[in-house]
């Protein structure tokens, strides 16, 4: 009798002392989906709060005004557009010869490196949208800080995401030049500007499709 009860006793002991995870029932597909959705909602909420705080801080920063501040913002915009078009000539004229940059990976690069990357077709982008600008001018120096929504590649690696860029300017012989910059990675691809661009592209595709559908077939 005792011989038969011993295995049963051992099995009951193992069951009672098993870790909690081993006693749980497997999660259903519906519960798993709800858990994923809840996590996504929490992330979106946290990201919205982060964006709102960043916008509040940027808006609260004292901004320089006047022709020089306007010129720094103009140059920043032109440089951003030149980056989008891989316009080496414009970039050459906007950067000081001693231009130096720290990219989002912490690497130090030069004007020669930037122009070389363009010449070797190492980088491409189709969205480069700046927002939340701060501009300061201190005599013959100044800087512009802004966030940018970026979609592209560099040397085969995906660089899509949101970045915060600081560009430092110097005035030399009456002309403002970008002397240095720093780029910090902020968040991945889920961006307002990219989402808007995606919606716009979707509308254009739908409009084009409707146009084709309404045209009489040509023989």
C-alpha cells in the first residue's frame, strides 16, 4: 500500500511546489492581442507626453530676433533642403572649411566626409522635416536647435527616425557659415511628419487610381 502511495505523494508535492509560471494556463490569442494593444497605448501616451513637454520647453526658450536670427534660420532651412537633394554645391558654400560634426552614433566627421558621402552616393533621404526651432545670436556666433523627422539610409543602414540637431554658426567676412553640428537620435520611425507624408502618398495613390478608373480605355 505504501509502495503505491509514494509515487502519488511525490507527484502531488511537485505540483504544489512548481513555480507559479508553470501552473498558469497559456495565454489566449485574444488576451495576448489585448496585452500588446495595451502596451502600445501606453507607449503612445508616454511619447505624446514627451513630445508635449519638448514643445513646451522649446516654446519657453528665449529666441533671438532680427536680421541675423532670420538669416541663421534661412541657412538652416537651405542646408536641410540641400541634404534632401544631395546638393553638394550648396552644402559646400554653406559650411566653413573647418566644419566638424558629431553624428548620432558619436562619430566625428568633417566637411570632406560629408561631401565624400554624397560623391559616393552613400546616403539618400526623401523626408527631412524640421520643427521646434530655437535660434540664438551672440555677436558673430550663433546656433540653431531643432528636431527633424528624417527618412533615409546611410551606407546601406536605415537612418529613419527623429533627431535633434544643433548647428553652430560663425560670421566670417560678413557671411554666416555653419562651423559645427551635433545630431542626437531621439525616437524611431513613428513620427508625425512621416505619418502625414504616408497619408498624403496614400491619398495621391487613391486619386491616381480613381483617375485611371474614370478614363475611357484607350485602344
